[in-house]
C-alpha cells in the first residue's frame, strides 16, 4: 500500500496588498509518525531570506532554496536522508551567518548542527553528536568573537559559527517529544544569556560562560524548565 502524499507550499504575498505574487509547491510521502495525534500539525520552522534567496524547511526535513523574485527553485535537499536524521519532526528555524545556512538537525554521524553553503547547499561543517530540541539557534557577539548558541537535548553549547568548533558547553537533559521539548529561543543582552530557565553570564574578553542560576523541574532533576521565549529589558536604578 502506497503512503499518502502531502503537498507543501511556499507562498509569496505583496506586503502592501496581500496579493499573491508566486507559489512554489512540491509533494512527498508522509512518514507514519505524522499520523499520531501529537504530531499532526503544520511546519514549525520560519523561512529566512537573504540577498534574493529564500530558504524554507518543512516538517519532514526537506529544505528548498528559492529565488525571491519569481519563486524559482535554486536547489533542494532531503536532509533526513543525507544526514541520517531520526524519524521525527524538524522544527528549529534555519539561521544565516555570512554565507552559511545553519541548521539544527540531530543527524549522524556528528551532525547535530550542520552548516551549508547558502548559495549551493554544499555542506561546510557539522558539529555535536547530539539530538536537537525545537529551539532555534542564535549568533551573538561576546568574548571578542561571534558565538553560535544552540540548545540541544544534551547541552547548551557555544560554537564558532565559521567552523563548528566548540567554545564552551554545559550539559543538560531536555525532552525531545511534543509537550516536553525545549522550544524557546535563547536571548542575549549585556553579557547575559538566558536559555529557558537557565541564566549564563558570559565573559567580556574570551568565549567563556558560567551559570548564574537555573530553574529546575521537580519531576525531572537536571531538566530545564520548558517555557516560551523570554524578552529582556534594560532596568535603570533610581
């Protein structure tokens, strides 16, 4: 019996009027896990645009690079096949740093985080043999360098975004299933990095971090509290 197909669509609308400018679509078979009650949902990753190209990642690990003017396909990759990813959804949004497209994949071998050349789709580096959460990565300037901050199921880590080398890593234990997965995006301001219920202080002169405080789950010792993305604001002492 053939597996049912789903049709994925990327729509481009005019900002001023909402008029449809173009649509790119494709079909592919649906894995069995999609029919479980907790997984039946829509794409979670937010598309990203840079210099006339749009990058969209669907729930099943298909990545497309499209021309923003007409929606023509530049390149497409099946990330689950190429990086031996687990049979689960892909929800973290892609990130662009220079000419690199950075993805949270949880692939093998050692492809927890992968950077592709955004112009060609070619792999540039891979790092961390760890399963991923639904949290999207960020890049910050701290310690005299740019740091890629990623929250996986096994750690909160800082990587060199140009080559994937680890600057610092703090181990943790975070769920990976709907309802238990880490979802919130890390937030950084004035040397402080907040990852869900975990506050770090980063050094000014070198890429090093220390824990200031954590919010721990009473039912799962060592697990981060799962919450929405937090925003920070300057506070003025009077």
